[in-house]
């Protein structure tokens, strides 16, 4: 078992039979420390890192845990970004496996008023950096501003976005659009047909 496979097992062990990060028996800090301890080694996770230059990023399923979480490797095309989005009332831990990604956080739009979205913060996450995000912290966009593919590991719990979709937001107006399903580009290292984000 390589170090990445051990990381997957360690995450599953911490989550156990619980309901995920919202459970009283699971601490976000414990999972954050597990992700921080893993030193990325591309040979360990490359089988999951399927890219598509025609997409901003690909979602590649690594593990579904106990059914209460999804662990995904996301591959980010150079110069591309996710839309501004929420997490469907789920929690997300993100670790940079290769390259760097810029996370821009936004305030939720102010009711029905159409106006540019307000940036709360922006930071660059480098190799092996870890970040936590949840809807109570706001919305965010992740972008690869580099000239090469970047790769990140995401733990979503519960896996609401995969099941029920999420909301994306227009940065210039704040208009919200629901995306019914955020599918996977691959599962367990094999390409699947559903390419929807």
C-alpha cells in the first residue's frame, strides 16, 4: 500500500460509521492534520488524475467512504477556474497535490439585488497546502493561474453535490443558478460517460 492509499484508509478510519464532518464524533481538525501529514508523491495518485483540456477541471472519484463522503482528485486545466459556487450544505477539505491553486472567497449575494459579488479573501495554496470550506464561510472559486495542470484532493461530506448538485453564481450580478448534478469524469481510475460538473 502506497502513502496515498494509506491516506485514503486513514480518512475512512476517522470518518468511521459517522455521518461525516457534521457529526459530533468527527473533528475537522483531525482530518485536516491527516491531509497535512501526507506529502504528495505523484506516482501514488496519478492513476486517478485524468485530465481534459476542454474542461476547466475534472472530478475523479477516488473513494465513497462509508457512503457519507466523497474523496475526489480534481485536475485543473491551466488558466481555468471553477464557477463561483456553494457546496450544497456540505463541508470540503482540499489538499494541493501538485502545482498551486488560487482560492477566492465571496460573500453570499444580498437578496435579489443584482450587483457584483463581494470578495472576502483570496489566497494561493501551494503544493501540500490544505484548506477547509463550508457554506457558512461563504462561496468560493478555485482557479489555476499557472501554465501547467494543477491537481488537488477534495473530501466532501456529506456528498450532497454529487447527489443533489450545487448553486453557481454570476460574479457580476450575483445571480444564482442551480446545477442539478455534479458528475464525475472518472471513478476509481476509469473514465465514466457523465462529464457534467
